[in-house]
């Protein structure tokens, strides 16, 4: 197929047994040249991820406590992996340096990033690959934003020097030389960045599930797998809580037109899910690609007679949100009504809410403005919806048959998705009702 970049998540690199499985996968295909590694994840249900342990070390130092005893658990995790792999590899110097740096307040991001750093060192040694420190090739700007252009230029040049290499995920470097991490799950982003810089033909993201599912298996029993999904569809589902892939990991490869293959380390024969730029193919029997939902939204309801004839009304409302550093999620509106859906967390606190309501009253003089909480949003997503008549009717009928009240409806102009708002306590029942309507 050509150049492949592969990323392995924390559960795929939790212990020596998983390391061996990863090595088998990588070596089984000579096109897999570059590997992005996460920190060790949970080995069993009650286990603790190494990244969480490192965060805890940082917190202990902040509280003025000694981390020696707790840090020994981290040393043990890595030394056990090395011993079980039978590697002649001494990382005691690295472990001691990291402990000393954390103790002397090197920062939260530095502490958290060391899980990927150490795991990648070990994996590179085990595979016999070169090691490229993300600190030298992934860059952030002064304001903390990821520097796409500089990273792609430097990383592309560096990758050309190596036939095979392992790169730690999750972190890069600030202009002042300090470590900066992406948000949790950010190794997915690093994998996407490396795939773009390598001009890969495919980005394989290996995790502990066999691709994307049509619905959350914690809510819907045994949901069907998704064979092919577009970037746009995945973006919609990821935003609503589907968590197989970090939502920001889509952008670097999307712009480069590189497909993503979500694969299962524990079932490498499974084809997984292909994420592509675009395709006209869809399952006419299912129509929809997937459904997802998320709680934690509020709606600002504004009413005013003749609102539609008042130039600049909507802009002035949105100015209030901007002044309070709030982004909106959706804007379902009528002739004399305007509803603004926002994250409940973004308007937390009575003082802030009162300030928002007061500002809206001053700016647009509405007949009524109230904030209602307890809203959950669910998205029904599918490229096949454009060609299938009556999809929206089926969605609403399924929710109605489950005796659930719909509080909000929003459909994009592309007809790719239908957003429905329901009471938070109705979310799981609504998701099941819609799934059963389309998957019979």
C-alpha cells in the first residue's frame, strides 16, 4: 500500500505481553515505518494509568509532599516491562532525572509527558528502531496553540533521515523550551501529525476496540461496527461524545487526504473502521452511519415580537456571549424567537448568568429571556440521509414512541446530521429508540 504511520494507545502498550503483540503487528507489514506510542495504560480494571500516576506526582509536589515512595510504583512499571521483554536496557538515569525534575517543580505538562517518553524509548529499543523525541519536532506557539507549519516542516525533514522510528505521542515544546502537552488522548493527534509529515498513504490507529461502533456500547447493547465513515461524519460523532479517536486528530490527515484505519491490537485480523475524505457508498438498509449523545447543555431562550425585522439582533446577542468568553453550540430560531445552545459549564455561576441576562436585556430589549438547564443533545449522522426520504420523520417518530419530549431540533444545510435536544434523563432512552428504529 505504501507508507504507513501507526499509533498504539495505552492499553496496547500496558505491559510486556502487549509490547510483543505490538511488535508482531509492526513487523508483519514492512510499510509500517513510523510508530507513535502512548504511555502504559491499565493492565486490569483496578489498575492506574501511568499518566495519571505522573499527574499525581505533580500534585503531591504542589502539596509539599515527598514523591519518593509513590514514584517507585512508576519505576516498577517500566522496569517490569523491560525485564519481562528480556531487554538489556537501563533507564535508571532517565527515571532518576524525571523524579528530580518533578520534585523541583518542572511543571504539570513535563510530568504528564514522561509516560510517553519512557514508553517510546523502550519500544524503540525492543523494535530496533530509531527514537525521535517529540520535543525536537512538535512545536507550540507562545499562546499555547499548536504550530502546524513549523512542526510539519521540521518533522518532515527529520523523518526523511530515518527508515524506521518511534515517536512519543501527546507532547511537544514551547518557544521557551518547556514541554507542552495536547489534551488527554493527544497521542492520536501526534499520530495524525506524523502521518501528514511523512506523507503517509495510511494512518493506522491501534486501540482496544475493532473500530468505530454505531452507538456507545455502554448505552446500546452490541451496536454494529462502522465499516467506512467520512471525516465529517466522525467529527460530528466525536463532538457528541464518541471517543474512539480524539476529535482533533482528524484535522492534520484530513487536509492531507490521508485515510485513517481504526484497528484492534487484540484482534489484528479484524478490518476495523476506515475513515476517509469522502465516499458515495452507504448501507441503504441502515441509512444512518451512527448516533451519539452528550449531556451538559443549557439553552438561552430569547423572545421578541418582530425580531426578524430588527437588523443586527442576532449579532448583538452573540456579542454578549463573546464578551463573556462563551462559544455557542447551536442556534435554533423562529420568527420571534432565538435560542442559543451553550455548554452549561461555560455559564457556571450565578454572577455570570446574571451578567449574561442583564447584558442581553440591555443590548436587544427582548420581551423575555431565560436560561434553561438540563439539556442533552444527540446527533443522528449519516451521508446516506441525503438520499433517503423520511429520515427525520423516522427519528422523531422513534423518540415520540418512547414517550420522550423533544426540546430542540437542528439540522445542518448539508443534511449530514440531525441534532435533537432532550431532557438529560431521557438521553439513553432516546439513543436506544433511534438505534432500534434504524437497525432492525
